C-alpha cells in the first residue's frame, strides 16, 4: 500500500484499511513469546478483536479501488487488489521485507489458530484422536461433500431469490449430476462463497431472462451442476440458460476496478447492510443448513455479509473475488459464455492433503 500514489492512499476507504493493518501490526509486534495457555488466551483475544475489526476490509478496498479508477491505470489497480488479497509481487519487483502472507493467508492462519484453541479447550477434546476420526481440523472440513455443498448453497440462493423476486416468482431448479460421492478437505466458508456466487449469478440470470419472455414457459430452465471427480481434483461445472454475458461486459469479468457498471457497483457497495454482520444475524447459517456441522465460531466470517446479500444487489466483485479464493488453494475458475443462450462456469478444486496434490501456485506463494 505504501507503494501506491499518495493521492490513492489518501482515499478514505483505502486509508482506513491501511490504518487497520498498521494498528494490527503494532499490537502483535508488542506481544511477548507465547509460553503458557494464559499467554495464548491473550493472543487469541487480540486476534478476535482484529478479525472483527477487519471484517469490512474487502468491501472497503473495492470501494476505494472504484473511487480511484481515474487516478491509476485500471490494470495496476486490479494487480494491487489481487496482490493484497493473495498474490505475490512480480519477481523483478519483490522487496525482501514484504515476506508476510497476504490478507487471505493471514485470516486463514488467525481463524485456524482460534479454532484449534477452541477445540483444545472443548470438554470433548481427545488429544489422541486420529485424523480419520475427526470431521474438522480447526477450520478445515475433512469430509467436505461436493453434493452437500451444492445442495446447501442452492437452498440458500433459492431462498434469497424468492425473497427478492416474490414468493410466487418462478425460480429455476438446481439439478446435480455426476460423481455425487466426491469429497475433499476444504474450508467451508471459502467453498460455499465461491459456489454460492456462481449459483447466484446463474439463478438470477435465468429468472430475469424468463421474466422478459413474451410467452414464457411455466417453469424456467433448470441450472445444471455436474460434479467430476479425479485423483488430483474435483471439478464443478455450473451451466445455465440465462442468456449469457453481454459482450460489452466480457473484458471486465475479472476486474475489481473497471467496467460499464462501475458507478452502480460503487452505489451498491455503499448500500450493503451491515458489512460486519454475523452469519447468525443474517440467518445465513440456517439457510445453508450446516449448523449441525460445526458450532458457530466466536469470531465472524468476512464473507458472511457478502454471501447473504440479495441477488439484485450486484457488487461486481463476486467473480474476481471467487477466482482469488479458488486460486489461493491451487484451484481455478473459468467461464464460457454463449451470448443469447447461457454460461458454463468451471470451478476446479485441488485435493489438498494427499501425495497427489499439485500446489505449484501455493508453493510459489510460500517461497516468497
């Protein structure tokens, strides 16, 4: 952030994020070495405080980037956004002191430490338990079922679509086929955010196209989800018949900073109710139906308010942010649009934690 032009750093949203990071660093650097459980509890209190304070970082960064669109090259702004979230700088521009992990890495490490501490303090904790006997290792869900993820997200997206378009509005079904028994270890909030964004886009596109037809059929065409399991990864293909993506928007699909709807995106970001709201307050956990999987954490998810927003409140950051999260875990996200017909989204999830994993992206990040 210190390498940005001064006029960009003085943007109120970016300046607020800078202060959050600086204050967090200032708090953590003053901590003494953790030697006792009491020391660890003090560390956890600081981590919880900072996690709560940093809930608004992503939307505030997005608002700052949009407001600074005329002050920097859009490609440089997108590069900055990607770098501060996950990616490493270009090799020729690396600076030795910038060895700290990026935002997502920091948050994952912090949430994992809190979760493991909570497990340790739980009356049900068994120090000798084997990995195969546990559903969760910290925040990582060991037995993440691909079909269950689609089912939970489809239920939540459908409920949000009905609340926006009316209870009697025709909402497309979400059909799931393929390798329905596929499973993989993953952080639930990450995979549900990505899948939720893709299903949200598909369902809303189908609803809007169906409403515009002069003689619509009784039911809109369903959204088809195909699960493909391989030795090293699991692939989700989400296909809809929502008319495809307008050609004018295609160059900006993965951009945080530029696009034909930039002004509207900035307005919507300002309207998102309570960016720091918890999943319990927004009832997202109940809609996702996973309250029985893991007890609510003592901290809040930075993705919860984005996941729960109504589908007509478009922020313009769902696709680029979803790709950032997918690539963080050595996966990928690509879209193929047939204008006038529909969109196929391909989400590849790498199988983590086995000897066949391909972690070229993560290895290159960790080497910095």
